[in-house]
C-alpha cells in the first residue's frame, strides 16, 4: 500500500518550507515534494567566487558540476530563499486595506491583527534584525539588533532628510548575533549567491531540517509535479510528478494537497491539472497578476569618490526608505518604498560608461568604485485585465510541460508611480551629493504576486482567508499568488506568516476530522 | 534584438542589476561549458575566433584604452582573450567587429594598427572616444570603438588584475563585526 500522507506540500521555498515544518510540528504526517535537488548549502554555492574564475566572467548560480537552480520548477530544497536577500517586513493595516484607504485595487479579507501573531511567531523562530521605528505603516516586530549604517547610507539619509524624509535600518531575516545554533552574519557581502553559514534564513536549513526530527516529515526532492490528482468525490488525492533526472513518472498521495510553487508556478500547476484550470469556478485563476515593479537610479556619491576602498559590503543593503507618499497629495493610488546599496562590488558594468580612455579612464573608474550606489524604488501595481498568467502550450520546458507565461501591461497608475518614484530617487541622490550615472526609463518586474487571489466570495476569488480553495476543500494554495493586493514591501515575511496561520488552521481542522 | 543589447550591457554587472539576479546569464546565454579560468598573460594567446592579425589590432586597442600603469594593463589582464571569447559567441558583436576591423584597415592604409606608434594610434582612437562620450553614435568607427571599450572594460574590471590589483577588491573577508561608518559625512 502506498503511503497516504496527511498533507502533500508541493514546493519547498519560504511558503512550502514554513507550512511543512509547522504542520509536522503539529503532528501531521507531511511529504514535501520539490522539483529541484537537495542542495548542500555549506558547500555548493559560489559564495566566495570571483568573476575571473570563469571564462565568461559570470559567477554561476551553483558551483560548476553542482545541481540546483536549473529551472523555476526545479530550484532545489529551499527554493528562492537559498538566494534571497532576506528583507523581511510586516505589512501594515493599510497594505491589507488599500482599496478602503485610496480606492484602487482590492482589499484583503483579513486584517493586520489577524496576521500579527504569526509574524511574531516567524520572527521568534527564524530571527529578524531591525530597529524599533514606531512607524504606522511598517509595524515593528520582535527584532535582533540592526546592522549599522554604511557610509553610503549615512550620506543618503542626510540627503533624504534635506527633503523631509527619513531612512530606517533594514529589517532582514539574517542573524546579527549567534542564535538558534546558527552563527551571526560575518558580513562577507555575497548573500544573493547563497549564505554558506546560514546566518541568513533559508527554508531548508532553518525550517525543514529541524522539522525532520519530528519523524513526521519526508522530503521528496527531484520530483517536478505536473498535476494535482483529483478523486471522483471532488477532492484532491495527491500529485503526479516527473523525476527531474530520469523523467520517470510517480505519484504521492495525501489527504490534503498544498500548492506552494511560487506564484506563477502555482497558478500554472492548477492550470495544468484540469481543463479550464483546477479550482477555477470563479474564472479568476491567473488573473490579477500584480508583480512589484522596480525603478533604479545608479549614481556615484561625491563624498566617497576617491576614498580608500573599505571592506563594507556588509550583508548588502543596510538601510531602507519606507513609503512616505501615503499621506501626501498625489495623482495616483498606492505608493512605493526604496531599497538602496544592495549592489555588491563584484559587478562593475557601469565602468563602460565612464568617459575617456587611457590612464585617466583607469583612475576615474578606481575613484568611482567605492562611491557607486544603486537606489531602487519598489512600486505597487494595481490589478488590470491585461496582466495575467497563462500556459504557453507552444513552449515546453525540459520536462515536456507547458511553460508558464506572464503577461504584464503597465497602466496609467503604474506609470505615474514609476515616474514619481524615479523623480524622488533622483532628488534624494542629488540631495545626498551624487553624480547620477543612469536613470532606468522603464519599470522592471520583481516579486511576483497575484493570480489566485484570496477573498471571502467564491465568485470573485480562488482561495478563502485560510488559503483553501473555494472549490476543492482539501486543496490549499500558499504563496504570493493569493495576495489580493501587493503593498510596496518585500512580500516573503507575509507569505511565511500566512503559511504559519494556515498550518495552525489545518492542524486544528484535522484534529476535528474536518479536513 | 533588444534582448541581446541588454544582455551585453548586463555582463559583469549582475549585481548592479540585482533586481534581476537570474536574468543575467540566462539572457547572456553563455554559461554552458565555460567554466574555466582565464589567467592573466603577457604574450598574446592563440585567438579562437579572430584571425591573428585582427586579434593583434584588438589587443593593441584594448591596451590603449586601459594601459599598464602602476598596475597591469588590458593585455596582461587577459582582456584580448576575453574579447575573443565573447565575440566568438555573439553574432551581433561579430557584425560590429568585422565592419570595424575593415574600417580600421582603411584608416591605417593597410598598415597593421598594432605596428603604429603610440601617437598614430591615439590619433585614431582619441577622436572616436570623444565622439562616443558625447552621445549616441552611428559611424562604423565609433560603434567599433564603443564595442571594444565596453568589452575591454567588462573584461578588465572583472579580471584579477583589474578588480583585485587595481581596484583593491579582496572579496569575502570574514568580519567579526561590521566596520561601522565613523566618518563625519
Ligand atoms: C535574488 C533574490 C532576492 C530576493 N530578495 C528578497 C527579499 O529581500 N525580501 C523578500 O521578501 N523577498 C525576496 N525575494 C523573493 C523571495 O525569495 C520569494 O518571495 C520567496 O522565496 C517565495 O517563496 P515561495 O515559497 O512562494 O517560492 P520559492 O521560494 O520560489 O519556492 C518555490 C519552490 O517550488 C518549486 N516548484 C515550482 N514548481 C514546482 C513544481 N511544478 N513541482 C515541484 N516543485 C516546484 C521550486 O523549485 C521552488 O523550490 C528574493 C528573490 C530572489 C531570487
Ligand atoms: S553577508 Fe552574512 S548573511 Fe550574507 S552571505 Fe555573508 S554571512 Fe551570510
């Protein structure tokens, strides 16, 4: 007899990793099914590589010969948390009720108060550093000490203050002191290549591995799920997968299924699972795709031009400019915040644009090197009918499955935010005393959100406030896809808090035999 | 072709555009089978794509763009081999380079660019450089210069001589505490 798990979780990133660990700790028998391989986070990442070690000067995602990060359906145990930048905000009440506040987009069916205890639970188990800032729209949590500002942060903060704005210490799921048996960060500055000491959170080392001790969790890597299998009774009964290497097919059976494949891939999996899309009686699956968009201003801070190079890459960005537009007069809805200084020093594509040639050019680049900063505002998109996720049956991936296709059309409101945030970014950098090198002229998509949105009404949403699909009672979707609105804040902490809340709900329902 | 242009811009600047950490090498499409060290070398290696004569021209141009000073120049940093590697894999670049090399032969009236004296070389390159710095360029010579400068820059500043010796980047020091900024900025 094949094992029938209590819950089959597909995807092992921030959402799936959190959900599976919390469920296993609550006593449920859980299988986590991940398309990618098991990655040894201590040895397989090129954290300490330099570009000249490679003929094309590109540091690869994994060390040569090590598998992982091959495709969106096969990243590896840990998903994108292996290479994320760990910025971890709580959303504020305004983020959950954007429509009520300014009329655009959609409200969440839950409030900040519903999620606050779970944000705290996550902070207490993974460790988040930050300062207590007392901001209304960016609630404080339970923090480890923040990382100090960089020289560049001090200059930018001074510029921002001239314009009446204030920066804060970034909040990251990175330990600034040893805790939970993990070391504190040693500021080696290449977090997005993978942290090989796990000072930075990743779901494999921090959530999944410890949960193995419960004896309730089984990890099934290298299993690219192609379908959520349905029974005749209208309930999900497990998943069908293709082995990443052998391409052999297999099944994992469960009493409940949770799809946690990272927004676009979760939507795609539901679309692959039934004609017209599984759990799509509302017709909303794939719609309301609302990725964050980023701008960018690249500049050289005068105060740092020609100064001796300092070993201060830190854990990338150390400061943040919280949204300040909510309370100001503006001709658009929603807002933006800004990360800055998260470029590291291994990339110097900007040197192409430095004028001149010869010894003078060489010196100019050397002088600019310590002073280069990228200022990156993040804007919130409101849903529109021309932005959605669907399948491209004409384009098959390496497993023979249709690719997921993103359609994004920027509307007037998005362009207004984009132009305004680029203007502010320029003004702040100029006020900080900087020479501007480049201003991006188009928005670029970032954190992917929407596509299976959460709501109380089964006619206008795909999942209920517990991330359970309205149509299939034992099918859950957990990740950015369920966000009805995006906020301008990095989303992952909210995904983890939602996963913790759903896990508690599922465990309680399972105890009553209601799942 | 917008993609390819982006791709070229992106090389060596992954982290500057780290909003797209996964885009760079996917776009650039050069990461298969290329894991191998390119060491700095003084003598020109055998080119894989360019003819020996063209390779010598490019090497000489690269050395004028980033000359040896108190630290190595483009040649010793292995930049010519890097340019050979990149252009050999990129048809759009190949067009710019073959047109540019033909243009250069006309300027030198059949003599090899690498054999010209410093003054003569600079007399050709400096005006091109000035026009490239002034704004968008269309001329064959200018486009060629811009391409050589871009790849020289990418190749040099990502080399051990450029990034390590000239810029002083050590990379990945393990620090007990963050070196807090105590300056009066
Ligand atoms: C470089 C980088 C920096 C980032 N920085 C930040 C940051 O600072 N702050 C922040 O909030 N967010 C950041 N993010 C985003 C963050 O990583 C994601 O929001 C988060 O990891 C999403 O969690 P998830 O569980 O939904 O998906 P993921 O973490 O992507 O995990 C999904 C997993 O599902 C697997 N999968 C997909 N499809 C299938 C399938 N069909 N079958 C089986 N398995 C499948 C994938 O292989 C993957 O392992 C960053 C991302 C990157 C790449
Ligand atoms: S800077 Fe800190 S968090 Fe980042 S990779 Fe190094 S040790 Fe890890």
